[in-house]
C-alpha cells in the first residue's frame, strides 16, 4: 500500500502537529491521523511503502537551491573583499593570494556540489524523498542567509568552511547516497 497525505489548507500549527505528533505515530502504529484539512489517501502499489506528499516542498527546494547558487556566484565575484576582511590590517601579498585561492577553491567546490545536487533533483532521483527534501531546504535556506551576511558584513574566511560542510557537502552527500540507493539498489525512499 502507498499512502499519501492531501492537505487542503495547512498552516504552521497543523504542519507542526503533523510532523511532531501524528506522522511518527501513524508510521509506527498505523493509527488515525485525524487532523482537520488533511486526508489520508491509500493507493494500491507494487512498491509497498508509505510516502508523504507535501506539494510545497518541491518548489521550495528548487528556490532554495537556486538562491544558494546565486549567492555562491555573488560571493565568488566579491572574493577579494572577503579575503581582505579576514586578513590582518598589515598583510603580505602572498597571504592575500593564499587566502584568495583557498576561498575561491571552496566556493568552486561548493558550486560543483550544488550542481550535482541540482542534477539529482531535476532528474527526479531525490525529488520525492521527503526527508532529503527537508534537509536540502533547511541547508540551502541556511546557506542563503549565512552567505548573505558573509558577503555583506565581510566575515572571517574560516567561517565559510562551516557553511561549506553543513550547507553544501552534507546535502550533496545525501544526494549521492540517495542516487546510489535508488539507481543501484532499487530502493525507494
């Protein structure tokens, strides 16, 4: 059986109740959802798994990935100002060059990982994996906010590596694991 949730009007309180209380109870015991405005629809399927449809997740994920992409390109164009901000007032040209190459490399790798994730998303491999979508949305929305401040306030360059690890590498790793699971092992998430 395949289960889908269809929501007519879902506000933040209904969504929070679904995510925290009702869905874990339903998945573990199969109890009734009984949330106003949300219907449980069951379909016969040969995959025998449960799937939660949330219609707003797909466009939200796309928008957050694109906003992260735009900010990465923006920071890449303003790399010199950010590098000067993370160096002492009196610095040598070799220190400036080294930090510039380091930050540019990190931004370039993040662009590559983002492209990999966008490719997996647009190919449909991870388009309907709700957990991966929520992780991706949270990571890329966080990256968008943090990179905006990084660019505008000219933060220290070493802080970028935290953003890279949590907001670029982690979603890309999940995307690769999903791709291996779906294409290699024929598992559906």
